[in-house]
């Protein structure tokens, strides 16, 4: 089975390089019309240039595809709206949104300014909220939409020096978890990608031998599956170096401590309360990762 995106219109944010570029190029190769968004700023979000987005558009056109560039900032409501408006103006609608744009301002929490915390949350989390909001009613009305959040292992598990980034990235998972419920009956599915790849944002964080094994192109197959017709709904896919898996928020069976438990009761039963040994088996039996029923 060949997965095609013929007839689909996609917006990819932060697509001037790295993961976003890889996603945009492969969508175009498979027939999608693509809005290539990129502010063109530095890794910390400063500056801006349309050159990166334009270069990706030229690459898509050179292969016979259709694409336009957009230089709006996802963290600016007007900029976020502009990319959706461009999709509708040039291609008629929007079917797919990949929220990929991001910045880094890493410091330990003690040394991090509130400005740096807010800036990262505004781009990753609020930027995803803004662009998704402007796509949402279009997708609901046409009874079709595929949205992908780009989360991170830092959000799922934490990473020293990235409180801002981690908070934003896990916030995107919470955002996804409710969108999957609100969009399901309209055939609007929302998933999340937790990638590991060599990009501008990670080139100073990954050892050389590791970095060489993690080109962004090896993440893209997972990303595109999560926005295809047969995508699941509400799943976090992990992808790196050609390997793929699923991450999930799990819970165990609660321990009943009666009607009037004390803090001492919790302390005395903590080993039972915190026991996760049976979680994997139980959630597998419940088919944690499910695909919505096909329409028609």
C-alpha cells in the first residue's frame, strides 16, 4: 500500500530546515500542496528572514510539486492566521497541520529569566494553539483534518536546563489529549511526535557519533503516518534514526484506604500505591493505542 497525499493541503511550521523541511519535502513528493512556514530566525528566536522558507519552496517546485512560503511567526496571532489564510487563498483549504516551529533558550531554572521561559512557551505551546485554532473550524466544517504536535522526550521525561522547553512540550500533549476528543466526530485527528534528530536546535547537544545516526529524514515517516488518512487519534509516536515506538501516560489501580484515610495511611501503603509492575500488561489488554472507526 502506497500512502498518498494527493489532493491534500498541508501547513508545516518551522519548515525552513531540519525536521520541518524533511516533513514538507516528503509531503510534496507524495502529492500534497504545502505552505512552508518559517520565520527564519536564529535558534533562540531572534531575527528573521524568508530565505529559508523560499529555498524549500524552490526545492519542492524543482521536483514538480506545489508550495508557497510564509514568513509569519507562530507566536504572533496575526502571523499564525496569515499561514492559514495563505493556504486557503492559494490552495482552497487546509487538511493537514504539522506544528513543528520551535526555539531554545536553555539555562538552569535558577538562571533562567521569566522572559526566556515565556518566549519558549509562546513559540512551542501557544504557537501551536494559535495555528491550530485558525485551522480548526475549517477542518471541522469539511469533516477532515490531521494535526500533529511536536513534543519531546524533554517534555515527557524532563531534561536538565530545559524547564521552559519541557513545560511547553508536555503542554502540547495535554492540548492533544483534549483535541482528540473534541475533533473525533468531525474526522479531525490530533497526534504528537516525539523526535530525536540532528537539527540546528540539537547540533550542540548531541555527541558527533550519535548525531550522524539521527538525520531528520528518518523521523519523517512517523510524522507523515500520523497525518495520513488512516492515522490513529491521540497517540504520541517516538521516532529517531529509523526506530519508532509509542509513549503514553499510564496509571495503575488505585489502593482503597477507606473513607477516612490519613497521611500516615498513605505513607504506610506507599509501596502498594506506587506499584507500576502490572501497568504494562493491563494497558496492553485494554488496547491503549486505538484507531477510531472508519467512516462510511
